[in-house]
C-alpha cells in the first residue's frame, strides 16, 4: 500500500463519522436561502454542497486546507496534491513515495500519440488535451473494479489509483501536444531524474539554461491547483463524477468547462491587452501614460482585462505570488514592467470610476506575461497549462466524495410559471 493510500485509509473513517454526525445532528439546518435573482444568475452565492480541499475568502483569497495561499507558495505541486487530498503536508518519505508513483506512471501510451498526430491541424490544443484524456479512459481501474462489483466502500481506492495514473501523465501529454501542434519536432522522452513540473518544461523542449522556467512552472502548477468547489470546471467534474463516471470522464468534463472564454481563457486575453499597450507605445509607457490609456479604454466602454473578481475584495494572492516571482527573477523586461505598473495604476482608476466592487487584479493579470517571457508565446496553449494544474483539485475532490459516499448531484429545477405563481 502506498503511503498516500495508507494515510487516506486512516483519515477516511474519521471523515465518514464526522459527516454522519453532522447530518444526524444538524441535517435540518439551513445553510443558504435562494433568491429568484440567484436562480436566474448562475446560482452565484448559493451554498449547495461541501468542498473541503480549499475555500476562497473575499478578504484573503485562496485558502488550501486552512493554509492561506501566500504561506505555501514554496510547495511543489506534488506536495500541494498531497495536502489537498489528505489535509496534511507530506513528510519527506511520503513525498518521495508520491513522486515514485508519478514516475512509474508518467509515460503516455503510444496509441494516444497516434490519435494526436491524426487530428486536424487546426484543432485547438484544449480539444487535443481532452481527447488525449478520453482516449486513455480504457486504462481506468475504477471502471474495471466497478464492473466487477466491488463494494462502494472501496470506490475511493480505485478513484485514487486512476487519479494518480492520470495526473502522472498530464505534463507529458501537454508537452507532447505542444510539440505536435506547434511543429516543434519529435516528442521528447520523460526524464525520471526530474520532478512533475520540471519534466513538463523538459518535454516541451523550450530552452531553459538557468532552470528559471522550471521554477516558474512549479509555482504556476501549484497556484492553479484548486479554487473551491463551485467554479465551472470543479463543479462540472464533481457532477459527472457523482454519477460514478471514472476520473478520466470526470476530469475531461471539468476541462471542457475550463476551455470556456469565461473561465480558463482569461490569461491569454490579459496578455493580449498588455502586448497591445506595448505595441501602442512601442515600449513600456510611463505611469501617467498608462493611466490615460486605461481611462481612454474605460471611456470607450471597454473593461480592463484581469482586474475585478466575482468573489475577492483584495488582490488575488496568486497574482501577488506571480509578481513577486517576476520581481525577483525578471529584470528590465518591458512586458513584465507594464504588468507591474498596471497594478499601481488600474486600481485607483477603477476606484475613481466607481463601477468596480473589486478593483484589484486576479491571477490572469500576471501569469501570461511570465509564460511569454520564458518563451512560451503560443497563447492558445495557456489553458492547457491551467488544466494540468486544476486536475489536481478535481481528483482530490473526487476521491474524498467517493470515500464519503456522496450521492449523485441532482438539484431541483423549477419553471418560470412556478416562480410566477409561488414568489
């Protein structure tokens, strides 16, 4: 038994008892009231299910298992996944064991590449990525065990095995798609001497002489790992998995949501905005010039990409972490300098305009500029990177939900006529 599985086995009986006790003692207590506006408004703010892997505070931002994000940005993605799924930081032995599991399952099957190479040249990288995951669904241990009739108390074990096997392959799948889609040459083999993030950079073939791009991707994959349970990708994966679809089906469902322009495409739109500023001024403008540029854009009826968030009332800590990284590692780069100056300029402008409840930047305002600096300049690939990371949160939530025997998600809908008659 792996150390991660052993730790989960010890915790799950406690989680089950806790959930049963809560339902028994407080099952009739309300945790939310729903208004007509919320019913028509995407259910925003409706408390309707439980997610323990992370939460988002308006004043603090992302909190992972009780840790405010900026306290744990030094963690590797492997450590973050362990934390998400167990609630504990791994010991050195537990981390080594998880890395060993990843390494043993990291090679993407050759039949996946046969499919990828036959897809139309204009296929979107996200379509290729999701197709690759779906092609690998035949590998699902959960599906085979379910078909064999295992008891439901064991579902979490096979969900976990699928999750580890899939996560291990995602950096290689993403890197291979990058090379195929953008004509970068032959595929590059996995290197067992590198960690999960480092292997992604290695397998893309992007030049990284001082190892800084590898460090950035360790941070990038860590920062995008989870964002509570109600965002489109997490909730889509949760809903599909609740039907006992295996993690391959469920992750693919979530990532199809992440591919939407209102969810996972924002970082490339933010980078386009920054590059547009650079093209307009032919250099990094002064802060006064930047302020006027932002006012001109707002007065023309357009928004400032990357600023404002539906939940946060503070700068997104993921943005802060990226900017801190850039300040330390990137010197005299016009594109990153524009990103830094926008942070100083945009919030006061939006506050003076008075329309934005939250004038602060979100993660997308910075992430694209860092990828661009290190040579990953293909915008439509950025959401694939988001996907590699966010799969960690989806899988952690799936394993926990199967351990707690959470039933199928089936909210009740009402008709417009019912609303007219009953409200």
